[in-house]
C-alpha cells in the first residue's frame, strides 16, 4: 500500500510558481530517478525533465509530506542524474 502524500502550502506555491502539476510531483515521489538524503532527516527525490531535474524535498513518515519542490539544471546535480 502506498503512503498518502500531503503537499504543504509552501510546496503548492512553488508548484504554481514553476508551473508544475500535482501529478508531476507525485510521479517524482512514486518513481524517482534517484533519492538523496537531505538536511533534518528529509529526503530529496530527483526526476529527470528534459534539460532539468525536478527536486522534491519531503519528509517520509506515516505519510509523505512534500516540503518544497523546484526544477534545477541537470548539470548542477550531474553526479546524481
């Protein structure tokens, strides 16, 4: 059974700013290309998007809480993409 996903208001504002659909963020969480360990016990899901990589920072407990989301240049994260 998949964990439920909660997207914070901050993350929703970022999605709006970058024109990201909720489906895209959920896909990055469910089928990431790579997962990194982040600060404060958070995780960072990477999902390739053309010449960018979508970075989804989240907390993984009983449910997945998306803290923030943003696209970044692949070359900046070349070692993980």
